[in-house]
C-alpha cells in the first residue's frame, strides 16, 4: 500500500520519494485539513479537464479551483466527506483539502495514476 504524508507546518506533501509544496485551508476563512490518518480507496483519482486511461472523469474537476497553472484539473478523494488532494487553483489556499502549489502537477498525478488500483494511506500532521 502506498503512503503519502502532508506536513501542514512545513507546507509539504511527501509521496513516492518526492516532495511537493502544498497548503491546506485559507488563513482567516477556512481551517486546514484535520491532522490524522485518511484512507484513500482504490479508484479515488478523477480528472476533469481531459480523459486519462485508468482514471475516472468528472467535469466538476475542470473548475479553476482544481486546476494547476498549466490548466490540468484533477482530484484525489481522501475517503472522508468532500476532502481531497488537488492542484491549488485560482485562489491560493483550499477549503480544507490539500492543495498542491507547484505550477505543473502532472508528475504527481502520474504517480497517483500508477497506484489508482490500490488503497493509499495519507497521514496529515
């Protein structure tokens, strides 16, 4: 089973031997994702801007809030409520999700796509 770790204090998402800059919450508007363990079920990765083999598609993830600066939109559901990991879109910060702030998130998406057939553990601290 794959493991992902999000460190709210450092603003880093660590997964698959790599580190990506990330945020959660909007200062003064919404709280960051609660610390703890999340279990991402198999098949939880979705795209919204293009069809990708082995990944579900839903146009709601084409909304600017889910797109990186290259225009690619995707969402990984964390298995609880509406919480997920996605590019940090049009307004910096998220409404409780983990927003990846790198301008091009395709490399992370591809790592997630490779593992979309298995559950993933996400730890938030």
